[in-house]
C-alpha cells in the first residue's frame, strides 16, 4: 500500500532533522501535509505560500514538499490521470532571478524564464526580500506577476518573510489576489529562528 503524500513529507522532514515536540511545529507540518494530500494529484493548480521570519524553516518545508512531489511524480504510471505534461520540479531563488532580469542580458533572461515557467511544481524562494530596494522590488513584482500568469496550470510554492497582514501594503494587489485564488493557501508560521535555539 502506497503512503499518503503527507506521510512521505513527514518522512523527508525527519530525514532533515525536524522534530515535532511543540504544537506549533506539529500544526504547521499537518497543515502543509493536508495541502499535499489534497492537491498533489488534483487538476487544479493552487499556490501554497509559506510566510515567516528568517530561519524559521520555510525553505526546508518547501524543499520537503518538492521532494515529495518529485518522488510521487516519478512513480506515476503512463496513462494514470491526471498525468502532468511535465513531471519536472524546480526551485529558483527570487533575488538571484531579479538580478539577472535587471542586468539586461537577453540570453540569461530567456534561460531564467524557462526555469520559472516549465516545471510542474516550482518553488519561488524568498519573494519580497528585495523590498528594501524600490527598483529591484518593481522588477521582482513585474517578473513575479508574469511568472504566475505563465504558470496558471502548474503548481507553485512561494516562501516570503512578509506576513499575510502586510502583503497588501508590501505587494502589488494583483499578486495578493492571485496568491489566494483557486483553493490556494497562505500559511503563516510563527516559528522562531532555528539557529538561535539552544
């Protein structure tokens, strides 16, 4: 009997050294696992946005979700619906992409755009970290909107330091609108920086 995606997700986090001794951690893992169980095979393409302070584990969680998708997609038999056109999963780091978009090198831009648009599941890590630089943030928002438009039929995970209650102030309203559409989920984790724990 095959394991549920949420069980594979927990297994991956265990391998990465995560512990579930606090209700906050257990609740977060259960919430993300529930999203996986609901949407890993669904034909809809909701976004999952994970918000929280630096060092709280957002990227680790997103990478564990990507690992779960990658493991699951590699075992889908041909003909089993719904079979995605592309079984690939990918991860991009927001500020690095913004730096390329801003640099003006057309070949690099096209390569980065393919990286963003092609994978069945994409993690866009650390969106909003450009907020202290107005020019970079304007480029980031324009690029991010274009990416969301091009990925309408694919699944996307976003991590950000911006809290949900700050999003309307910090981000273009069109971005916030897209992140809550079509059964999409925004998870606000209040976990602290793991590096600062004794």
